C-alpha cells in the first residue's frame, strides 16, 4: 500500500497524481474508490450524526475508504482527528501505508508531515490526525477539542466497552459537531460491545448504522466469490455469514426469535379499513426501557400487524410517554378537560406495577389492563411460533422491535431475558408478546357492510321470543 500500485486493502490501482491535484479538500479523492467504497464514503459523510457505526464485510476496502475520508476532512479545514485501530501492528502494516498512498497524490505544499514519535500527521493548515494502537495505548483517543474519532476494526478491540464509556463519551462533552465513527466486520463473539454500539446507533436520535456485504463488491467475479465462500465452509456457514454477510451469529439456544426474517416480516403497513386497534406495552421504570406498540388485526389476511412504536429510556417521566402514546393512538390529552381529544378507539394492555397502573388512570386518564403473564419459555415460544407461521407483520417504524427480534437474547442461564444498554430488558419483545397475547381477532366488518340507516332501509326488528325464552326472562326478571 505504500506505493502507487494496486491497493491490497481495496483501493484502485493508483496513477496519474495530477488528476487529484488540489481537489482533495473538496472531496476530489473519491475517484480513487470503487463504487461500493464511494457508497460507504457517502454514508460516512452524513451530517447531523454523532455516532456512526458501520458493519462492513471483508475485502471491501473499508480502511482505505475511511483513511481517504479523514485525509480529506483534515485538508479541508483545521481538524483534530483521532484514528484508533485494534492493534498497533495493523496501524503499521495497513493504516499508515494507506495514508502514505493518498497523501502522495496531494500537492507538495499541502502534504502533512508524519511525526513518528507521536504517531501524528500534521497538516500545514494546523490539522492533526493521531494514530492510536488501542491494544498498546487504550487511552490514546483522549484529547481536547477533538472533531472526529475513528475506531477501525472495532470488533477486535478487546476493551471497547471501557474505551467507549471512559474515553470517548467524556471526549464528546461540550463538543459541537464531533463525530464518532466505529467501523468493522462483524465480531466472532455476539456479546462483544461492537454489537451494542450497532444497536445504539440504530436506536438513538443522533445515531446512524449501515452495512455492506460481499454482494456489494463490484469487481469480485462470481468464480472468485464462490471460491471465497467455499473456503470458509459455504455461503450458509457461520463464518461466511459473519465475515461476508455482516451477520451477528447468536447461539441458537439463546436467540429470542431466530424465526424472524426481516425480508419476510417487515413491510410498510396501513391499517385495514375495518379493524380493531389495541396498545400493548412494557414499562421499564428506573432501570429498563418503556416500550408501547399500536397493534391491529387484518381479518381478511389473518395477520397481526404492529403499526407503530414508542420507546423511551429508563427514568422517562410517565407524563412524557403517556402523551407520546396518545399521539400514536391518534389523539391528544386535554389537561384542562381531563379527557382525550380525538384518536382511535383502543384497548390497552400495559405491564406496569400496581401503583403505576393506579396513577395512569388517576393522574393521566390512561386506562389500561395488566397483560396476562406466562412462563418465560411459553412467552418466547408464542412469539417464535407466530413469526414461523407468518402470522405477524411489522412496520419499519417499529425500529426497536425489529432490532430486538434480530439480535435479542436470553441470558446465558436461560432464566431471564438479557439486558443491554440499547435494548434494555428486551422490553420491545415483551410488548410484542403482550400484543400477540391480547390480539382482538373478532370480525370487524359491519353486519350490513357499509350500509347506513340514513341511506338504506335496514330491518333490525327482532323476531318474537319463543314461549320458553319468555318464561326464562320472567324468571330472571328481565323485560319482555
């Protein structure tokens, strides 16, 4: 990678430095990339994102792409960038040569100088890119006024949780516009903190997640692709699914719902013309998440449909999530009149402590019943069976539910649901379980179709009661 020849990390054969000229600061280095790398670079450049996590397959050239991005950013304006990698040897063998190759295309007057002792590229405009081998220097990402932090091959950083919480999070304090970019192929251990960061990027407001598989590599001919997959045990092997298809391989005994298939079960939904609505929910209190779903039943197609979702972190005030759930239902709570204005007619089954149930009604006029409970295995099996039979559809708006179905697990002892920072106590899964358990599958169609008394004659007279029925009504003191 150190010369202008073929780039073994995925860049093109590099030549004609004059083509790049002075355009690097305006993104002119993109011509060095293949189409899939251009796609990745465009995703990395997304604005208004603080945490960007990328799950990228082998052989796509992710390191070359992220190095080009960092170099362009530093050349454009003064930046203070930290570039961390799992191993110091990777910095020396792959990352540093990638920088050298890209910098060789810059005009001499704009080329940065590399300071070996501090492992820092210093640009003429004052920008700095510090390279850090996290195995040798786990605190090396610290610093003041940092604009961007990159962790390359994050799935191989052994102490990623500690680095993120103790080093990266404090570095973002009072820093406007700082971006944290975490990029890697999928980890071998599904409990690696990279998986939680993937989940976090998909659930927090300023997060972004993307993945690119082997199918995106434009210059990989079918024969070579087949050879690669065969070498690791075939396309359906765990290794191929992890390394080339970006799958998080979860122990089948711990997976909450391995029957869930995003392609099969997730699609944009619109409520049927005639249907019943209900709300299911699981409250988390001060420890876990609070999640509620708006659910209906498509009677003609016999499908339970999860139309919408509201999810809140621990310690969210009850008034906040109740108001949001009412908006999901289509209505608003009028504090002065103490009643709902507009909205759908719904029933609610929300798992909450007894006192919370009382407060929901007394303080917020939010009537709900406790859901029926069952053993953990029976609850999990109910959800799994419904997805296996194709009885459930989920709208893409239900992001936390989809993520939990894809990556949620039981604890290692299989005695309880697992807890993670992003998924909570699998609260979205439990809300979905209650939604299935209390599904209203009654026929919602009116007895006379769409006919109305003011437009059609409807004979709703009842036939006279038989003698035995009249006698029974008199016995029970009912009216004739």
